C-alpha cells in the first residue's frame, strides 16, 4: 500500500521482548544441523554452566525448554509438586495473577496473599502465614521478583529471611522473567529452589526459551512429585542433557544466540549490567518527576530497574498515549494490564540499551503525551534524564 512504509527504526520500549544486539542476531544466522551429531555437545554442554552464572548459582541445574517463561513456570511447578499440595503466593500484578492461575490449573491449592497493585510481596505477611502453618502443609512460596505490569520489584532476600525466621521448610520459587540478567539475582544466596526466566528480556534474545534453574532440593523433590507432565519432564532433560543433547528437537538458532548473549553479559560484567540498568532506570524516573507524573510503584523501595509504569492524569486514557506513540512516532510502549488498563503506560528499559536510546524514547513519550492532552513542559523529562546521566557519567 502506498505510504504505508515507516522510515527509520522502530523504538522498542516495551518491557519484553527487548532489542536483540546485532552480534546476537548474526550468531543466530546458522545453517540447520544434526542435533544428534557427535559434535553437537560442544555447543550445548557449556551453555548449562554459563547460564547458571546469570542466576548466581553454583549448585543448581539449568533446564532449557523450547517455550516462553510460562512454560518455565509450568515446568518448575509440575516437576516438584503434587496435586493438592498447598503453596503460598502473593498477588500484586498481572503476572503474579497468571502464575497463581497456572498453579491452580495444574491442581495445586494456592493460598493467595493479595497486595495493592503498586506494592510487592510482603515478607512480614509471608512469615506470619508460615508461622501459622504448624503442620507445614505449605510446600512452596511463589514470588514474582519483578512485576512487569506495575513496575514493582520485590525483595527476594527479605522473603528468604522471612521463611527462615518462621523455621518453615517451604521451598522458594521465583519468577525472574523480567529481572534475571538485568537486576541482581542471587539464587544460591537467597536459597531459591526454582528460578525461572525467558530468553526475550535480559538475555536479549527472541522469545522461545523458557529457562529453569533448579536447586538440589528441588531436584530431590522431583523424584516423588506426582503432577502430570510430559514435554516439561525434568528427568527426560537430565538424561539427555548429561551428554549434551535434548530429548526432542531443540531451537537451534536460539542456542547459538544464547551462547553469544551470555558472552555479551560476561564481557560487560554482570555487576556493570546491573549498575547500567539502575542508572538508566533512575534517568527514566527523573523524567517522570519532571513531567509532574507519578509511577504505579507506591514507594521508592518498590521501584523496578527494568520497567517504569507511568500513571496518566485523570481523564486521560493511557492506551491513547500508547497508540499515538506507535502510530505517529514509531515508538512501542507497554500497555496497562487488567486492574491498571488505561491508567498508565509502561516504558521498558532493559536489555541492550544505552542513554541515547532511552533519551529518544523519552522524547517520543513527551510528544505522544502532549498529543493525548497531557500538559507537560516540552523537553522537561528529556532534560532531567540528561542531567542525571551527566551527573552519573561512567567513563569507558
């Protein structure tokens, strides 16, 4: 159709999928090969050990499933628990809601702790619930580390301390889909039994890999777990993975991409990756303050370093801001979901990202907001972010 082409690049600032680095894209352009060949393990075996590093785990075992993060959720639950098992799950956003729904659908008994959207998991309430569970019916605690819908990050270290303080044997399961590879995550130190993520966020890959890092305790639990599974069976993976293969056809280009993405993270250094995400997020938050707007996150302690959920003024539909940004300025922003639909728009700032890229997105946000009728000073947010980046400049 004449006039349908949009020149220039699309500015992808949803909180996943994220931008794929060019070198990772090139690494995935590979001819198909025999995934049963004698040399295939040369690609596969190092991936398991290298992927463990982004979880900060030495003792865990990594599973790479051809799936989204939702598949990793299902794999973690069904391999380690049995129908009727009771689990405790805080609910404070769309993705914690979806995980709870999945747990119920596979036959688990979920004790739900509702929190106001804009807040995270409450370690004190978790401890209280576990202390009250004197018969230790609760087998696991499920926590979303970074709730993408509201831009809220929970304190997983504090959750672990709460479990320990209660003297409770419950396992700890953490959804790190929008945090792992971008926000500090410490599987071993925090005693996380099943940590999950997906390839399309901090790992800077297309969607298609659901990744689980399971502790020795979780692997032991898998020996007696009775939830039904087939495609997501840990035991099948363990048997094949031990020699560098998979029980079924793997997503070959994604494995090559994962190898290159892990190299990118190693070359920058994980701690530097986390610091970069914090610096960029602080720049976005400075912009929001300059606009006179607020975040969905109720307190600074909940602020996410991978996504900012920006509340729009009363009478403004956040979906209109998103539509205008996309149609007029080729800028993709995240929508408000469920309880916050129309009340906010989300700026994803994770993955392969730098200051100039984010400043471009903030400029597009300003134009779209003004087009939607939000009264802000043109350039105010961009200027505030620029000042933050100048003041916190990191020399190469």
